[in-house]
């Protein structure tokens, strides 16, 4: 399975997720479950991108640009309070994860740091993700960095599975207290785990070239959902 195929799967899962968020009375809850596939796959591919890019700085700037471009439509779909510094979209997380990678590499090159470089790169970027309340927060930044740092396939897939399930730490805690978990939330965990075999089938090849499609797909589909929601529901969107 090529990177292109994985991106198409992730984009489809993301769209299903956002359709449910925007129109919960129209689309079934299992669309939300399908959406749990998207983030782990995007993180895996982002780490791959930073491994192979010849210009990590340009890569970072693209992520930052689309974080800003996407924020207004994201806020309109997810809530009716627009802010560039709170409850921010997934591109903020991807940018900060990429920043952690670049910081670590630069510190190792210039100062010869190893462990200290990792700490100095992850701590400020993870804290900034928490401050901005970006999607998946500091844990999301850590996930991106680990997917980049771990090279061997088996431990990488183990880490991938752990972080795919980390979305449900609260549910596991509730279950450990003897509280029954609604089946629909268990279904979401199953979808998150389904991302593991998909990544396992990745063959390391890029596949079809459609770089800008995957950048623009995020703000464009959110804008379309926001416009439809306004037409159907008026303001506020939720």
C-alpha cells in the first residue's frame, strides 16, 4: 500500500468524522468511529514526510500556513467561537510535531546533544500544543516525534498501536472502575486499532503525486460543511 492510498483512506475517514460532527442528526455515530482512523495515519505519513523531505523548513511553513488557513472553517464547523489561539485545528498539532522534529535535529547537529535534544525539542512544542488546545494536544506532538524517531518496523508499530489507543485512556479508566462503557465507544476503539494493519501494509512508496490535494482537502471540505450548516441550520452552527 502506497502513501497515496493511505492518505486517501485517512481523508475519507476524516470526512466521515466531520460529517457526523457537523450534522449529528443526519449521519450515524459510527461515522465518528471511522474518523478514529485518520489521525494515526496522518501522523505516520507526516513522520515519513520529514524523513524524506529535502527541505524540512519549507515543509514546516506549509503546515503552519494551512493551520492558519483552516482555523476559521474549522471553528465554524466545530463551534461558533472563532479563535486562532484556542481549540485549534489538527494542522497546529502537525506543525508543532514537525517543529519538535526539526528542533531536535538542529540541536544534535550544532551542539551534539542526544537525550537533551529530545527533551529540549519536545517539551516546549508539547506545552505550546496544550496552551493552544490543539487537537490531541501535547500527546499528539509526542506521537509525531516518536513515529519519526523509531526506525525499526516492529517497535514502531507497537508504539503506533499504543498511541492509536491513547485516544481512549479515559474510557479504559472508566472501565477499570467497573463502569459499563456504551458499545458505540468500544466501536471507536476498534476503528482506531484498524489503523495498525493499514500502516503495516505500507510499502514505503509514495504512489501518485498529489501533494497539494492533501493540503487543500482539509480547509476546503471544512468550508463546504460550514456553508451547508449555515444554509440548513443558520447560526450558531452547533
